[in-house]
């Protein structure tokens, strides 16, 4: 079994090196697309690719990002995979807690789709205090050492099993991906890392409020309410500053470095029910079935921002 990772990145120079080096421990190859970075990310990627043959740079342009881009990359690199291998959507600000090789090796053959349990780490009022005392020293530490406060309040697909007839082009995920595994693989997600990085993230993502629904609001949800639960009309463009993304440390769980993490099924989007998932897998095998399922999936994505 091999694991092939697809990583799309833009202006993540403060973290992408740490992420890719960690992913090299379990990825057989990493295909990286740079979406028009201007902060030194592209130069960092070139250096990493020169040092690590398993990293392949597959493109560099500033097209408008869509989630379907990963499927385009898959279709140009599918020849490297064999049935039973896995493809990973590797985000440039994530680190896996569970070993993907071990986790996926235990997934029965009749399952082909794996969701994450994301520990979302926040830049909190406690971090702001430490940052302001000595910004250079604080930013010089690895991200997993300096950010400790998190909530397990998100889940989305991360792995799909390869098969000879897998078709991903033009889609967010392959329509014939198979059944969803009922357990989630745990990872750490670091979307908010410093005032400068948060400001840049908001500037980029608030240009596409429909795609990045969780960034369309000015402030984060209060307390332990997950941001994906925000109800109401389509998101409106609300200008926000990095201070609007500072979370109260007292509201969060703490990573104490001992490998213990608190998973919260009540704060994550639910996994598909096994019965309905089995029906969807069957429907996706025919053109008529896909015509029935696709509108329902588009509606679900518009509500939750995930598929």
C-alpha cells in the first residue's frame, strides 16, 4: 500500500516546510501546486523539492482556487497508483496525529473514503501575550510547540482509496469513491498562527466567502459552538482584522504534549449514516443515480461547507 498526497498551497511560507517534512514520513510521493504565492512559499517549495525526491512540484500559477483543482492534479498523476493505494488531500497547515500508514492499513477493503477529526488550534489571548513579549523568539519556535489551545470542532474527507476506474477530474471528490469508513483519522490544524499570517489569510479567503464560509463572518463563533454550525442566509462579505480571530484560551482544550486529545463528536459534522452511504454508493454507479444524488450533495455543501 502506498499513499500519494496532493497539496495546494498559497502564501504559507511560515508553516509549509514543517508540514511537508512531517508528511514525508508517511507519503510515498507529494504532489504540490502553488497557487500564486508571493511570500517566499514558492522558493521554499523549490528548495524542498531539490532536497527531497518524493516532493514533486506540479504547477505554479495564480488561477482562482477551487476544490476541484485537486482532481485535476490526480488525473495527471494517477499512473503512479495501483488499486488499494490511497490519495490524501494534504492541507499545508495540518499535521496528522494518527499515523496515516497504520490507520489506512487497518481500513477494510470494502471502505474507500476516510474523514478527519480535526483539532483546530487557535491563536488565543494567552498566545497574544507571549507574542507581544518577544515576537521574534515566539515566531522562531515550531508551530506545534508554540500553539497549544484547540477545539475538535471540524471534520472533512482526507483520504480516498485508489481503484482503476476512479474518476476525480472536475469534482471535489471522486463520485465512485466507495463507502465511508466509520472511524475518523485525527489531525492537528493550524489556521491561525500569528497576527501577520491571520491578516493575510483573511485578505485572501474573504475574497471568496462562498467557498470559505467559515471566514466570511467577522468574528468566530462564541464559546464551544463550532463555526460550521452558523445558520442563516448565504454568507456576506464582512471585513475582519486578525484581532477578530483571537480566541479566549479559557474556552479551549489544551495540548499538553502527552499525546492526549479530546475528540468531540457533538462538535463535528456527522459522518454519513452507513445505510444512506451504502445507497449513495450504489446510486453513484449509474448516470441516472448520479443525477439524483448530485443536487442533494450540492445543497449539503452549501449548508456545511464540506463534502
